[in-house]
C-alpha cells in the first residue's frame, strides 16, 4: 500500500508532467505555444494564434488532470505539500483568470485525450467541476479551443452538445 505522502508526491509530479504534455501536444499542432513560468499565475500554458489581420490572439489555458471529472478550482495546493503560503485563496476559473481549462486524461501510458472547457461555459455552469461524460463533445475539439473567447460560438456549440441548457 502506498502511503499518503508518496501518493501526494506522485500527484504533484503528474500535474507538472501533464502541463508539459499538454504544451507539447499543442505545440506540435499550433507551433506558438509556451508553458508559463509564473508560479502564482492562474494559467499554465499560452497559445498564440495569428489572426487574418495580423493581430495575435493569445489564449490562456489552465491544465487539469482529468480522471472522471475536471475541476475548475485553483489556488489550492495539491501533492505532498498541501500547506500553501503564498496568500492566494481558492478561486474558480473564470474569464478573468484564464480563457480555457484543458483537462488531460491519460487513456494508456503514452496517449492522452484533451478536453477543452472555455471559461465562458464555466461561468454559465456555476459549478466547481464537471464530469467528462457530460463534455464528451469537447474531447480533442480544437475548434472550441481556437474559438474559446468567442461567446456566441461557444454558447451555441455547448447548447448543441447539451452541455448547457437552451
């Protein structure tokens, strides 16, 4: 049996590894992607898209490990050291903190599904987490990622998928 300290350490390692894996997957697909090296930032990855007019569209993404659900809560400490001394309080992801939450779900040792949950939807849902079964249409849905700041598109698609009510 694994003790709680070892289990917490493994969860912390997985969290950091998943941030790198998400950044790598997105970098291969979109090229201009970077991990954020700001420990108190409410997002882990940035993706920069060039618009047709030459302007940059910067997407702020928070990465969360997904097993059966994806948590929308940040500001708390996981892993082995749960005492958080930075003064940051628990918060729910919103359009003020990031643009999208990316749930990464391993389905074998080297393969992952990514669930893209725009914070526009998180604000409408008004809950702390969501079952991955409820958001199956957001799995590997890169169009939702690219348009995660477009309220009318996101809301229309999520109504179509049954994630939010009509």
